[in-house]
């Protein structure tokens, strides 16, 4: 939050305190503690439940309560109830600074105080009446409408000014941003909520607190039902979206595997087979050299054959590591990991310690991504670990997520640096995790080893 915004927020708070003090001095009307607690608790209850207007806008059920408070009480009492009863969960979660939290309450208190002051001429001095008997009904309707409009204008204006200071945009632009779209639908909803506030105030004045609560409590329960229905709908949409993404991930994974197999076949043809052909040719030459007693030439030919064989072995080893990816669906993820660990220990001569297990088999696309990520992490650890043991930890949580960790005591690297061409594996691991809805994190540093941690959506827990 900008410094100018903080100053503005505290100015509004101080102005609210001054206005409230002046109103208290001008009209020190008493109020029972029971009535004060009733309206504060009622406002707290409804303020937590926003009413959706159906077009990406929400109106708080506190609006009819605030209008009823403005109708029933003088400004300083109405402001007190609004300030104590307003609830913003972000305050408890410390998601907003103190200046913004104080401003949010202050601007609401000012809006309610202005509404109450405008309606002061309509309130009856008699204890058994809400409105003055000598004021025509149509004039009362106009006054209530003007008071409701005042509440909206004060609220929108103060918040728009805060947006103006915080975002350095023009006040008019900030005000237009605050208005819901379409405005006509918002106004219609606001009129209905204002009418509910008038009815609530009349019920409280004529029949007591129980009647006022009886009007709003069914609305609260209806809102809870709507929240449950909307949550269920959002959950269904999320499941459908995840299914669609999983299908896309499946297609991408199998396409990637097909491309990798073609690449491996090309690599074997272009490297290993060529090296083996060269070794065969060199050994044939060596035989001819030995037959003609040309030992020096025979030794050179044998050395060439040995070099070619070493290159072929290295190339085939790399291809063999890649080909292990196709075995995930044969024996399951855990079996594939165990076989891969045995193979890598034999090829590289380093120990791989497996810890934990995966109880619930994840879907094939997730299993493939998990194995590819683990494979990349283990190969990197073998290459850079200097022969030190590699630790692989595997678990699946109660919510079905697969958790894989690969640790080594190698030289480490800077995870914040641009991967570039030196750490292509880092980018590939992140991409493979993202395709199935998971993520990978890297914990490393120069001389501190590396910890690769992957969390992926798994199967259904039992």
C-alpha cells in the first residue's frame, strides 16, 4: 500500500471519530445494551454471507440491516453498531494492513451515519411509532430512497478515492470500476434490499427483536443453501476441468513417448550401430595386419575397435535409461522405480537408497510423469554426485497425492538461475509436473547438494 493511501485511510478514520463525537454531543440518546448487542450480532451474522446477483457482482445482506439501523437510531448509535458489527475475514487472516482495516470500518460508519442523519427528520419522537404521522407516505418513500442512495454514494466515493490514491488512477475511472455491470440489475437488487431493510425496521419497532430476526434468518438459511449449491457446482466444474486436462495430458504424454522412441531409435542407428560397424571393420583390419606380421598396425586397429566399442556402450547405456520409461504401465510405478534403481546402481556403480512406498497406483499419465521426473533427478545425481549415495523417498498422502524426493550430496547448483542450456532437465521436470497438475521444487546451493521434490495428483486413497 502506498504512503499516500495510508495517509488517506487514517484521515478518514480520524474524520469518522470526530463526526461520531460531535453527533454524540448533539444527541446523546440512550440505547439499551440488549438492543445494541442484538443489532451487532445480527450484522455480524449476515455480513459473512454475500448475496450473488448472478452477474459477477455481490451485495452484502448487511445492507438491509444497516438501513434498518439508520432508520431506528440516531447517527452516533448507528455508527457504533456498524463499526462493531462489520466483519471482514481478511482482518483475522492479516491479509490487509491495519490502516486499510480501520478505513473499511470507518467508511462504512460514515455511510451509515450520513444515512441516519438524512432520515432524522422522518423518525417519530413517539416510542410506539417509527415514522412521523404528519409526513405523507410518498414523502417517506422518497426520503428512504434518498437515504439508501446516500449510503451507496458515500461508500462508493470513499472507496474510489482509496483506489485513486493506491493505484494513481483518476477518481472517475476508479468510480466506474466500482460500479457493478449491469448497473440496472444492481440498482434493482439494491431497491429490493432497501425495502427489506424498511420492513425489518418496522417489524422491530412494532413487534420486537424476534420479528426482525424472523424476517432475516430465513434469508440467511436460504443463502447457506445457495452457497452449498454453488460450491457443488464449482466442484463439478473443477472435476470436469481436471478430467479434460488429464485427457490432454495423456495425449501429450503418449505423443511424447512416441517421439522419444523415434528419437532413441534414430540415436541407436546414428551412434551405436555406426560405432559397432566401425569396431567390426577395425577388428577385421587387425586380423589382416596380424596375418601379414604388421603388429603395430594391428595394435592401432584394435585400439580403434576398443574406442568404438566404448562409445557404443555409452550410447546404448543412455538409450537403455530412456527406454525404461515405457515399462511404467507393465508393473506399476513402484516396481518400475525399483527396477530402475537396480539398473542405475549397476550402470553407475553408486548406491540408491529407496525409502517409503506408493500404496495407491496413480493414473498412467501421472505415473509416467512421476517416473520421468524421478529418472531425471536420479541421473543428474549420478552424473554430478561424485559416486555418493542417492536417496529416493516415495509416499502417497491420504488425499491421494504422490510425493517423490530425490536427494544427493553433490556440488549443487543455483535453482534461481536461468536454466538455459546447462539445466534443460530442470525445465523438463517442471513441464512434466505441470502437465498433470503437479509441481516440482528444487532445494540446492553451491556445495550443499540437491533436493528435488515433486508433488503430483495420484490415485484414490483407500
